[in-house]
């Protein structure tokens, strides 16, 4: 399965200390086989998923590529667990024009 990494996720991972950076990179590579602690989100984030990597969360979305019909995973946002859902919910609401 193809995994697309957003620029925010790339920058966030690069800013981490070596050990958490290594863990997140490994977890993102394992997504190609849909491995990892993945869970569907609820309420206002329904339709999105999260990947848990210790105290970090990556917000994901599954998407069907129109030209090939294959399913891809978009890694949209990454942050510490303590704030990831609040920040992503606010960003998502702004993007949807709420």
C-alpha cells in the first residue's frame, strides 16, 4: 500500500531527537503493510485514523486513488498526544469552513 507523508509530518519528524525520530520513521514505513497501532477516530474526526507511536500520534486518512483504484494512506498531521486531536480538529474545521 502506498503511504503519502505530508510536509507537516516530515518537518515534525525531522525536529525530533534521534530516538523518537527513528521510532516514528519505522512506524511510518510499517504503514505500507498496514501494521502498527491504528485506530479509527470518532465524533468530529470520524473518517480519520490515528497511528500511535509512544507519546506521538499521526493522523491518517485512507483514500482511493482515482486513476488506479488502489487505496493509499495519507499521513496528514503529527504531534504529541497531549495536543494532536485539539490542533487537528481546529485545523480540519477551518479547512472545511466551519
